[in-house]
């Protein structure tokens, strides 16, 4: 038995979430529903424009949300990332440790600015993100923990790392270490803009193909350059042995390497979709590493994601996880 169920590498971001109206996005000329990278001044200007809104802060980053979900369901996880020796970094480390996640962050941290993400939620529950990576942009092979990789069931790679040359190289190295150790690999496309603007880099991260790929419908269609989900599913098989494509209110399309099955969604009234894909991946990976079939893991994942979108924030509370296993 391996020490960890899932080892992940990704961006470490302190999330600041705000409920806003569509008019705010239009007035600020912000593209809705995607993640946009911004510099410090742009993020500060947006933060000041949001002064009249109440914000909520949490440690985040896509892979962090996933790895924390694995831990809260009862799995064992390790997260490699990078934060600075600043108050935001202190907050991040404390939050990660409180979630029961092992990490490389116990070593001395560099001076600088920790990454932050402003998440704006519109009344239709769509999330729009403006991210300043800060020191997380320099996450590299230095942050990897080869012994933990070799002691894991899965290594999970965050697609957002593709925007950073050192982050992309670290993700590729983590995949190579895992492959050499016979550890299964998983990757998430993370966001439609990652596929749209960094497809070649994602191809490098995928290498000869990962064991499991996570994406949503828009990311799958964009990757395959098609408007047919069936065509997209066939195209994805060239870069992965299995996949899970989330379809929003239509559930998820799963391929276990042999069979394809569509798992229905749990009908809910969504108020905030931020983190839904991350939660899906965390629940799915927990299921696969605890004896679930792909369909069973998909059922848990859709149920967990549905529960998440009924409340604000990118993660469930710790005590909300275990009841979903019943």
C-alpha cells in the first residue's frame, strides 16, 4: 500500500471570492467565465473596484482544491507548490496543514508575493477569475518531492502550470518520475483558455499520454476543434488511457479504457460553480484509489460537485465530505 493516494503539483493561490452582477464585468471589460492572468497593478485596481463587495478568503489553486477534497474524504495526499514568506503565504500553509495535506512548504520560504486569485461569481453561478501568480509563477522542479511521488497511487498535474515555463517543466518532470516508478498519472486541462492558448504546452505535459484526463465539455471541444462531444471523446483517447469529461447539468462522460458511460448529474440550484471541477476530480480520485469503479467514482464526483455548487466558495466544509460517501 502506498503512503499517499494522490500527489499533486499546482499553483498555490489565496482565493478572494466576491458575488457580483454581470454589469460589473461589462463595466470592467472582463471576459466572463474564464481565468485571465493579470499583473499586480491590474489585480490591485480590480480589488479596489470591488471595495463595496464583501469578499471571502481561502487557500486555493485548482489542484489544491482537488487535493484537499481527497484529504477530507479520508484519503492521504501530498501537495507541491510555492508561496512566499509573507502573510498570505503563512495563511496558505496553515490552511493546507489544517486540511491534513502533506506538503513541501515546511522548508524555508523565499521573500516575495504569494499568488492571489480574485474570483467573481455572477447570479447565474458562473465564476470568472483574475489571477496574479506572484511567486507561484516560479514553481519549479525544486518543489518536487520524488520520494512522495513514488509513494503515491496517482500523480495529478494542474493544467494551469502550462503558463509558466518552470511550472510546465516541473509538471513534465513529475510525470516522468511517476512513469519510471510505475505510478499512474492524471492531468486536468483546468480552463478553456489553457487549451485555447497553450495547447502545445499541454501536449508536452501529456507526453506519450496520461492514465487519466479531466476536462469539461468546452475544454474537450476546444482541444478536438469540434462541436461534437462524441468526436471530442474519440480525439482525447489519443492522449490518455481514460478520461472524465464534466458536462454541467448533464453529468459526466467517462471512459475507463474500455467502456464509455454517462453519469447523470444531481439536480440542484447552483449559486457558485467555482471549484466544481476541482471537487469532481478530488472525489473521483478518492473513489478510484478506494476500490470504486469508474462509474461509482463518477457518481460520487457528480454528487460532490452538485453539493458544492449550492453554496459559495471553492470547497466544501470538512464535515460535508463523509456523508456523501453513504
